[in-house]
C-alpha cells in the first residue's frame, strides 16, 4: 500500500498533481467508513485521486464546534492510503484564505442556501461553497464526489459548479450506515451511549416514509412523524421535497429529509423515494 503524497501548499499540490485527470474528495478529516466509500467511488473516476483534509472555519458560526471538531490526521492519512488516494491536500488556513477570513470574496448560495440547514445555520452554506470553490480552483478536478448524507450541500455544490461554470462534474455517493441504520457522520462520536441508542430513530422515520410512499406525500409525512414525534430528540425539520429540494409531487421522485438534535449533536439524514399517485 503506497502512502499518498502530502501537499500543504498550492505549489506542492500543483507539482504532485501534474497533468493527469483528477477525481477529488474534499473532507474535513475525522474520516470514517462513509469517507472511505467516497474515496473508493472516486478512485476509478480519474487517473489521480486527491483527498483534501481541511477543517473550514468559515462554515462554522460562532459557538459551533470549530475548535472541538475532531482532528485525527495520522488516522485519516492511513484511511486515504487504504482507499487508494494518490495525494492528500492538507492546507493551512492562510493557504485557503490568503486575504483573511472576513471582508473577502465569498460565494452566495442563493435562495436554496436559506432553507432547511440554511434556516438554522444562516452562514453555513456561504462558507461551504466558498471553500469548495477555492478547493476546485486549487485541485482543478475533473470530477468531485460528495456524500448524499449532506443532501442540501450536494445539491448546492452541483448547482454552483453548473451555474458558475466551474467545469467540475459533481457526483453524489449513497449514504453509508451503521448496522442499526444510523447514517455515518464525524459528529456521531459526540453522542452519549443513551443518545446513540436513540439516534437510529431518524433513519427509522425515513424507512417508514419509504414504506408509505405508494400512498402519496401526506402518507409519507404521517408515517415518518409517527416514528419521530415521541422520540427523545429535538426535531428541527422533517420535510418531503423533489430531488432538487423544490416542491414534491405525487407520482414523481422525491426526497425525505430530517434534521434533529439528539442531545447536543445535530444529526441529518435523508432518503430518495418514488411517490405514489397520479402526476399532476
Ligand atoms: O462535507 C464536508 O466535509 C464539508 O462541508 C466540505 C464539503 C469538505 C467543505 O468543507
């Protein structure tokens, strides 16, 4: 198993990258099996596979867990090597933000950035899109792979690449789950034992929604609510949308999305489904 080349600066990255076709998996580290899946998915999509590890300060609001976010570089490097990454780009903050963190150029996510996660975390997607656009500029990938677990993030990055003509093919990779259905997330490690036992209620609600899908949109939401409403969680949203996060319609593909605090950690999950009923 070859060790990936570690690049910390723009120049080191350019030298390591050369002129090959590149597939790219951006991460904030604390890699788990879900990230390994992203890397394996990306491996055959380019000649050179680049993973980035950068805990992006601008996507955390004051009081969120930026300082406490798990930093596990040595273990992450091992996982990148096992998954076949050629280059690990691990920049310092000034490499990504040479003009500083405030009063600088940012990417406005538009209306889609204000709903769901954006309603609870108003500055989050500006930070995500800004750093991903910079990473695209530095890594210059042909293809970039993101997890479907952060479905709104995936949708916004796809939209950004298309609308800002960044020329990067944005590919989604299915969510990887624990045996009891809990979606893998770097934040799961913050759950207490009791919260960990409660957390699979989110994926159970999504599965209940899928089972009710042939009966139409109202039945999906009723079935999902019947699972979460009495659970010991602080539900933020449970919504049914179309695959682009617009309005869901009978007889069409849809997405059921949930977010909740389970104790302190805020967890997200979502699933695709086909709604019953006659298309309008
Ligand atoms: O999903 C993540 O880990 C981050 O939001 C990303 C896309 C790496 C940007 O910092």
